[in-house]
């Protein structure tokens, strides 16, 4: 700002004002959507209008103001109006696109929900079949275990019986052999 003030001799007052406004409010003007020249014209019109209304006959000065500044003011307002209309049209187009996108997402979600529902029903049906098959397998396993226990019991009884027979046979064989040896000894010693 000091640079602008020190260089004021080189620049016209209007240019200095434009540079100061540009330096401090450029971002604001670009956000509002008007140029600095438009802003200066509007402010000048407002100042002139204020001075006229404050110090003079308002009706006469109003007419003079209308004849004196209609085109710049109307062109600025027309440009501003066109920019706002373009912005609103773009915003409404974006809203329509977003609504379309949301509708597509909802349709996709509905389709996914339907597919999930049918998959869940199929999964439940398959789970019931698996549970039934598991029940049949458990029953078969129980029967197999019963048969296996029965066979083990029968086999252990047979083994015990066989062992008893073997033990009885061995003891009888031993007694017979003992008797046979005695008989042989008696025969051998009697000769």
C-alpha cells in the first residue's frame, strides 16, 4: 500500500484507486463475480446518487441520473444477472445429475438387496439340507458305533472263550503229557 501511495504522482487518481482496490479486494470481487471497473462505476453512481438526494431535489436528480447513467448500470446488472443465471443453470444441472446418480445408487442398492434376499433364501434352503444330511450321518454313525461296539464285545467274548479253551486245552495237555511221561517212565524202568 505504501508503494501505491508513494507512486501516486505517476498514476492517475482513478488508476491508483483501482490498484488499491485490486490489491486488497481482488479475491472478494472475483468471488462476487464483478470486475473492479464495474465496482468503481457502481460506487460512483451510488456516491453521486447519495450526494444528489442528500443535497438537492430528488425527483429532478433522479431523472437526470436515469438519463445520465443508464447504460453502464444496466450493462453491469445485465452481466451480473447473466452470470447468476449461468451459475444457477449449472447448479441446477449438477443437482439433476446428483439426483440421477442417487436414483441409480438406490436402484443398484434395491437390486443388491433383492439379490441378497434370494441368496439368503437359497442359503437357508441349503443349510436345511445340510442339517438333514448331518442328522442322517449322525444316525448312521451312531448305528455304526453300536455295531462296532457289539462286534468288539462279541470278539472280546470269543477271544476270552478262545483263551479259556486254550488254557483248558493246555492244562489238559499238560496233565495228559504228565501222565504219559509217568507211563513211559514206568514202562522204561519196568523193563
